C-alpha cells in the first residue's frame, strides 16, 4: 500500500510532521473505524477522521435529517432534511476526502447485528445519546476486543473516555448500573449548546488518531470532563473492575436500562380510525408542541411524575413524543404509579404523521 500523488498533496501537513510522516499516514489509510450514530457528536468525529485520511469509515444510523439537527450537526444542509443521515454524511465526507472508503449502514445498532459489525473494524466510536446503546456497544467491544471511544453531552458539559483499550477499564467499570429511567433527559428534552458536541466530538476524533498513530497518552482509565461555560477541564482517573466479566450480550438492553417494552403500540393511522376511544398525552417539550401537535393533554416528560393527577383515567391512554422513545419512558412512569387504564405507545411517535 502506498500514497498516490494526490494523497501526498491532501495529507501534506501530516507528511511533514515528524511524529506522523508517511509511515503514520499509511497507518491511517489502513485503519478501519466504525462510528455509531450520525448526530451531534458523530459529525465532527466523521469530519476529522475523514479529513485525516482514515482509510475505511463505517457509519451506522437509521435516522433522517431533521431541521432541528442543523443547530449542531454540521455535516448536513437544509436540502438534506428528510433524507437518511448516513447517505448525507457520506456525500459530505466524500466532498472533503475522495480517497477513503465510507460504508453506510442505514439501520439501528442492535443485539442482532452489533458483533458482526464490530468485527469489521479496528476502533469503535460511540456517538449515541441513549443508555441501551452505550451498554450494548460496551459489551460488544469487550467481546470483540475493540477499543471504544465514548463521548456524552449535557446542556453545557461533556465527557470523553476510551474504554477497553488494551484490556483497560470499560464503560461498566465507570457506570456499573444505568441511571433511573427518565432521570437523565436527552438534548431533545433539555437542549444543548450547539458548539458543545463539536468540541467533544473533536476530542473523540483526537483519541482515534492517537490510537492509530500510537501517539501520546490515550484516555484509557481516565474520564475527561469539559464545561463550556467556565472552560474548566478535568481528567478523572478510574480503575478496571475485575469483578465485572462480560462474555455475552444481555438478553435485552432496553430492560437493562429500565425501558420496558410496552404491551401495546398503535400506529397513527390506526389511531385516527378510533380516536374517540382514547385520551391522548403529549410528553414532548413546549417548544416541540408549539411547532406541531395533535389535540391532546400536554405534560413534558420531565414534569410527568409531579403532574400525574392531571391525567384523566376515564379512557385508555395513548402517549406520544417525536419518535416513540420518550413515550415509552412515560408509560413506565405511569405503570410504576399504578395506572390501571391501558397505556398505549404511539408507534414511532410523530415521525410518521
């Protein structure tokens, strides 16, 4: 394997850097990196590892571009709205670097496909925002012996770490148990400073390049925290917990994280045929509701435990959100508070309305 004359031009600033040079650039060209998700964290990861010349990049995501994504997901444009993120990301990245291979997987990462996908790559990057996928990715990275680059964001703060690097500590060493369902809202509920995923995602990309090039100190056994408002950055060490042994995947990561499968779901088309038979509960934010809503009771998910008395129980209840995820959490909250009426999830939320 060698570099073409055009690649020499493309990677000139790496080639003249003594710590990288041609040998390091060839390492990048031979590397294979899988990025889970194509959202706020993944966009800068993808942009920078593609620009750096990582030879094979995989992107797995089943979502489409929404206008609300454009505030922080820098690979997309207005004309991309409604299109699959993986294909829009690939087009954008190819415009940056045509000398690399980009594999797209327009699907959700799941127990059924994670092991085979991970086996195809050298390094895994987690750019997701939900706990079931984080625990699934962690366990699969241990089983396949792949390092996992972790990033998370919350309002103005972010975290970065590298798990399972050279048999180092894993995500479960740092977070043995998932948080209580609904206790940690995502950016759809609480918002996020648009530049924050750019900062955290770029730090994730930096860890990827360091591992490939064998440069510097990898954030293994270390959690980097960053506060965008104060610019304070801390690196907190943590140890490997040898009592945690991962030999197989969990039966159900939704159940592990307290997101239980609902007994019943209904499509919007089915609901319209019998709408008078149900009460309807919207658990989205006020801003989301102001943009569009179906005539319904409105209680944001983060306020639901304090406002249970506002929900009528004279009819069975259909709960909805944007995609059907927050509504499942709402159903669990209601079940735990002994609601006797039938609680039904609006399948895929308003994404298909």
